[in-house]
C-alpha cells in the first residue's frame, strides 16, 4: 500500500529554522505537496514539488528526492503564526488521481 | 468563487440516527474528495469522484457510510445508522484534473454522535 510518514510534532523558537520531513512508500505519483492546517481550520495548500530539488516560496521551501523516497518542508524566520499542523501529500497517477496525506506534523513555535 | 462550501458546520446527533453531510465544490473542478479527520487516524480519504463518478470508495469504513454526487455542484455523505465512533471532522475538497493541482478544502463538518 501507500504510506507517508512524518514526525508527529516539532517544537522551535521564533526566528529559527525548522525542517519537517516526509518519507513515503508509494510509487506512481505526480509530485509531493504540502498543506498547512491551523487548529479548527481547513487544510490549505502551501507548495508542490513535481521534480527533484528545492522549491522556494517566501519563507517556505520544499524539497523532493524521488531516489531517496524523501521530501521536506523548510520554514525559515519562524513566526508565532506558523504554529499549525503540516501535512505532506501525494497524488497517485496510477489510481485515478487519488490524493492521500501523511499523518501530519504539529509545529509549535515558542517565543 | 466562494470556495468549497460544506453544511452543516456542526452536527450533534444521537446514536442510531441518520446523518447527511453536504458539499458544494468549486465550479469547474473535476475532482471531489471526502476526508475524515481524527486525532488517531489523521486525514483519511473516504471516497473520491471524478466528473461525478465514484472512482475509489475503499476508504469508506463500512456499509453504514454512503456517498453520492448527483451533479457537478453537489455531493452528500450519509451515515446510517450513526455511531459514537463516527465522531470526527469531515472535510470535502475539490480540485481540477492535472498533475499537481492543489485541492481546496471546505471548512469541514464537526460531527458528534452521542
């Protein structure tokens, strides 16, 4: 089956850099996506990696290595508002566009 | 567009009752997904549709759960009869077809079965 593994929680201080890893056991996917979910809210899209390498969007960057079955989300200059859950996700092209998520990583940013 | 609209936002019901959750996807989107979120199991994919046709319902927990998409602008998820273990937040999401297209989520329905 397909699975995506993430750490359950990460803690960091304001202004720091944090990396959230995602390892997966799946094949036949278009790319790796990341979503953010604040407590009580809906998941919202952050980034997408179709190819291996680093994608940068402001303070957030995302990385994918298909050969290592691994990706990560990098958050720089952490702010209190970054406290949220972060999910990696893949879209399976050999299963009709099925979109599955990892278990999520709860990030706590401390002052 | 107003985004994905789900109703109701909150539902409290008694065990054994029928529950119907509703979703209006973003106009023009080809895919519609139903997820259930709990602390223990995270975001579980229950079922998804492509062009109103159910593609994969392998995530539906049991026969008590059913989903329909009678047209491109409306979908329902029904639980009959409901049980306390069905208590969760249920999300509907829609997206365009395509490799990396993002999914847009509704605000979810928080279901409590007592």
